[in-house]
C-alpha cells in the first residue's frame, strides 16, 4: 500500500526511537487503576477518563442546538466566537449551495470537518465548494459538536491547520421521536435615512412590517436495541424547506449603496438600454430617441436573494453490535439531497460589443444623427460603441444548485487483551453535483443579434449573420426602441448553462491502542502507565467538475468569464502514533501531570511527503486548578482544485481602479507602470459594480503549507465558589507557505508604487481603453505559495450555576475570543497587512473584530419550563487603509423558552435578534462574502428570526 518503503521504514524508526521511554522504569508492583469508563476527546485517539483535553476544545450540545432554534447547523456555528462565516445561505452571487466552516478566519479549506471522528467528503466540486458541507449533518441526531482550534494534523491528517469541527451523533437512541419546527423572519422597515436614499434615486423602498423566509423542518428518529441488548440501530429522516428572502423586502438592502457619498447606485447596464464609448458620449434609449444619460443605473439589489430558498432531505442509519465481549462491529449510512436556488438580477448585454454600424435599420433618424452624423460618420461607417442593456424582459438569473451526497462507514473495534484494543474502519463519501443556470444570455448571440442590416430582398431588418449564412437562426435584438425586444429575439439570445461534477473521498484507517501499565511501563511515583496509539491510514481524493461548452468558453454574458473544467485525483499513505505519559501523580506539585506526543508521516502520490507532530502537557495542580499547553506542527497539502484547475478568467472585488475616472487616485507616472497611456489617463471608465477581471488557476508544483500552533491555558474551579468554572486559553497559529493567490489589488498597488516587473508583468490593461473590466482585460493571480497568515488571541469560557431554592436554578455562561493578531503577507518580501479590527474588499475581506462573545443566562424553573436569554456581541471593524466605512460593534439579544407539557411532549419557541437590530451598512459590498449592503454571515441581516417547535418522544 505504501509507495516509498524506504521513507516509510525510516519514519517508523523515527517514530519509535523518539517515543519518550527514556527514564521510564519497570514497576511490576505498581498499583492498578480502578476500572472506569474511558472515552476519547477530539484531538486525540487516546482513551481517557475525563473530557479535559491538553488542547482547548469547545463543546456545543444537543440542548444548545434546540435552544438556538436554528434549522441550519452553519447558523449556529457562525455565532461561535472562534468561527467565521464561509459559504452560507445568505450568499447569492457566488454561491456554491453548500455550507462550510471557517475556523479562525483562515479559510474553510484549513478547517477539517469530521462526523464521528471520520472525514466528510468535499462539499462541492465548484470553486469555493472545497470544504465539507455541513448540510450533510442531521441536526436532530447530533449529540454534541466538539470544536478544536489549532492544528490537529498529527491526529487526523491534512487540512486541520486551523483546527477540527467534529460532529458526534447519537448512536444508542431507543424509542421514537418526532420533531417539527416552523420559523420565519420579520423586520420593521423604519429607516428613514435609507428610504430617503431610495427616493432620491427614484426607487420605492418598502415601509412597515415585512414577513418572509418561512421555513418548515421535520425530523423523525427511531432506535431499537437487539433482543439480547448487544446492539442498537438508530434510523433518522429529515425534511427541511426554507423560503427565500428578497433584498427588496428590506429598506437597508432595497438598493445597492455606493459611498460617493452614500447613494443608491446600481449597475451601468440598465433596463432602458445604453449606448456609449465611455468617453465622448453616453446615451440612454427613450422611445425611439437617444438622450444623454444622466447617471441612470439599474437597481439590481431589489430582485436579488438575501436568503436562498432551499430544500433538503436526509436519511440514514447508525448501528453497532457486540459480536462477542471483545468485538463490536459498527456501520453508518448517511444520505442527503439538497437543492438551493441562487437568484440574482437579470443578465444583459454587458458591453460585450465594441462597434455599431451606422446603417443599422433599427436606428431611428434621431439616433442615427446623434450616434453617427453629428460625430462625422456616414451611413456606411462603423462607430465605436458599447451596448449595456439589462434583460428585464427575460427575467432574473436563477442558479439551480443540487448536491446529493452518500456516505458509508463499516468498521470493527474491540479488545485484543486487557491492555490492547483496536479500531479499523473503511469510510466512503461522495457528493454528486448538478447545476442549471437559467436566464443568462449568449455573448455570441448578442453580438450577432446587434449586428443588423437591411435585407436587400425584403427591406426588413435582418442579422448580418443570416445574410452571410454563418447563423441562419439569428433574430435582431432591438434595444433601440422602448419595448422593441421580441420574444423571438429573447429565445435566440437566451442561454441556459449546465455543469455537473463529483467529489469522492475514500479512507481506510486502523490503529491499535495500548495501556502499558500492566507491562510495567510506568513513571516512578505514578500508578498509571504509558498509553499509546499506532495506526496506518490510506486515503484517496478525487474531484471532477464538468461544465458545458457555454460555461467553458465564457459565452454566458452574466458569468464574468469562462468556467474551467477540473479533474484530478491523488492518494496518500500515512503512519501515525500517539503517546500519553503520566509524569506525576498525587505529588505536592501536581495531582496529575501528563505529557502527550503525536506524530504522523504522510506520503502523497503527487511526490510530496510531510511530517506533523504534537507536544502537549496537562498539569492538574489540584481539583481547583488545571493548566495545559501544546505545540502542534500541522500541514495542508494542496487540494485538487489548488493543484489541477486550469487558468480561467473571472471577477474580483475592488473599491475602484486607482487609475480610472477623471481624477485618478494615482499619479500618471504610477499608472503608466500599470499600462496606462498618457491619452488614457483621466479618461478611463471605472466599473460602478466594483468588479474587475482576473485570471486565476491552480498550480501542480505547490508545496504543502505548514503551520505551527502554540496554545496554553488554565482551567479554574474554585472551592469557594461552587458551580463556577473558568477556562482561559491563549493561541497562536502561524501558517507559512500558505497556498493562495496574491490579491489582485496588491499586485496593482505594488506595480504602481515600485514598478517591480514581477508585479507589472501580471497586469493586462486594454490597449485602447486602459480598463480592467471590459472584455479580456485582466490581472493574473494564479495560486502560489505566498507569504504567511498569523493569528493569535485568547479564548475564554466561564460558567456559573446556582440554585434559586423554590424557584429552580440559574446558569450563566460567557464564551468569547479576544484576538490580538491577524496578519497576512502576500509575498515573502511584501509588507505585512494587519487585518485585526479591519475589513476591506481586496485583502482582509469580511470583518475581523478584536472581540466576539456570547453571554447566555438560563433559568430552569420548577414548572418544567426553561427560559434562556443570549447576548451575542460582534466587535467593531474599521475599513483598511483609512477607508471611510467603520462597522460599529453589534449586539443581538435572543430569547427562547421551552416547556415540558407532558412526559412525552416538549414545546419550544423563541425570537433571535429580539430587538430587530439592523446590520451595519457596507457601501460597495464585495460580492460573494457580502450581499445586500452588508456581510450577512457575521451579522443578522434579515431582522428577527421567530420560531416555534414541538417534540414528541415515545
């Protein structure tokens, strides 16, 4: 199975020789520990007698999920202070239809997501879809979620740079449980300032109360034990139906806001039709005339989705059976079918043509005069002209995204003897992807449909391509007369796009775990011996993404460029080991002192090998004070998209081109380095949508990125305050040789400011217009091993529970993260970009506040009811480089209650964002991570979330 036996043998030798048995003595008469149940904690396969880990682990329980009222696991996770929003249901433009997890804001590809300690497959073969889709997780079956932040590659392998999120499901359920929840969003549109912005732009923003996003969530669990009580099988099925929310239903998202100062802006591709050369003239179509355009734009915000509609079905089974006292077999089967539709504004002719012929018979006399005659052109001439026409007649673009996943696990575990146990399993996971993008337009068809001449035989307007025989199906696209677009023309230029794909993960893993106490491998003065794990793992990854010809050629006018096909696969063979050594026990300086070591050797079929390791210590001074510390070296090998995707043209976000507009931000000398001519300077048209072209792609020569994580903390449970616990943990994660692309804006700035050829050679401005957003103008930003990411901070978790005598009990929990650093470096020689407390469109992205925290107060009444109030706090973030937009800190209040009506019936209801707090307004919101003038992942973007549910158990 292993491809390089020499390297493997060397790694085994290193692992065994470095196992710290030095100083360990034989103690045949050592006391035998009392038999207790041992369990494993996320981050280690060593079985232990308590849930305290040498690395900080945060737990979310099934009760926490029920209290939150969420039907999407990602919504709950994104409220956790350690987790930042990645792909969510609130992404429209750029959505993959998945839900991914991003620990420490290091990216979802650096977070390893597990189900019962085993890998999930990549959620989607699309760009942005790498990372497990937590839509696969049935919330009703979750017993707890364990979040380990900081590298865990030595235990679980690649991708655990930022940490691990481990979903642990119920596997011993007995009986029948039915759960139903209804929920919706509600918002009071009473922001007079934003309504006035809409009025000033000629838009009618909504007023009063609006209710939408109605959702239904059903689940059923059934569990049965075998007749001999040696086994159990748990079955589950869920159905979730989530309704859409339109941006037009909120006054703060009804129009796209641009900071010049704050105005409703929108797109320059307008519904009426626009003809311009971006310098000497700019016309808008009115009736049969060309009138000077007076800044009119199209309000694409109102018709775009704030929350995508989503239909999800899951079902599966978890079972285990004790064949003998020493052998248990187990299996898991999970299935999910999820369909989500991303809706954005209509497509259009996004200035895809560069000329118009003056003899076009669809031009009126007035239009011919304005476009040609007054500018010195005759009837047989062709003029420079770009057409911007929004396809309002054809309807909104709909991106229908469907993911169907299957996962199967089969394994066996048990005892070899009193001291040694084993666990071996095979894990197979696959995701099938299908996409239908509707209501886009063909660039090729648009070009032909706008090239219209007079038929010499009939005198009727006809496409030139019909006369020359190159396209006999062409129908003239009459954008020169209000209401002139025909259904026949729409049918001709309309273009559905289709893609499909699959991701597959195969994992075969096995290990033996031993307690060496009875063998006498015990440190002096302790009664518990060394514990160890040794295992082997083989893993295969495959990804296939197959877009149709229209996607591949970039013929979709609303796609921003070609969508490249991707196919790749690799496999990896691994050896791993862990050792836990009790150093002290019952001494004056430590009630317990344990040392943990872990190592993993990985051999990739791509020719790369990696070594990862961990050193950790757990020091229990007494029952009141416990300290822990760890150092972990983790790696992430490039995934298939990182390695194998071809170069293709796409879009990136940028506030503005610093060399565009009448008053450029940069001097002519600076802009000239980026490719601007003297004639272009001051005359380059900027893109009002803030999106520009870039060429991105994979790189098969990428080195694995590496990270070092240091953490240390203290856990307090003082006797003088019974019921109080406090955990404080410092962390530092330093990622070197990070796999990413150099940000396009950074390339542009470095070229302008330094003239360095390594940056200037990557900028390809239009030689005639100087633009970076029309046609094939671009900045090249393919994947490389860039500089580094580094983040550090302190996690805190405090809880206090006390009795209220005849009034029940009260519990308080405060969990949060205070960041002290979030730095990144785009190239080894580049300056450090400090993103702590900042946001922007090009480098830092979504806000990275210094402080995030949740405070929960829960009252357990003596009347079989529980009332919980939660305060969620998200700190402020300033715009990078002294930008004008500071996002103030946000506080949200959630109130929930549950009542045990009967022994088998429990009801719950609640309101999240009780006070209907509006999200902070972000002008020029970057597409993808931003939507509707804000960042809907970090912030509550849709007002109140109201839910009510009932649970029946038998």
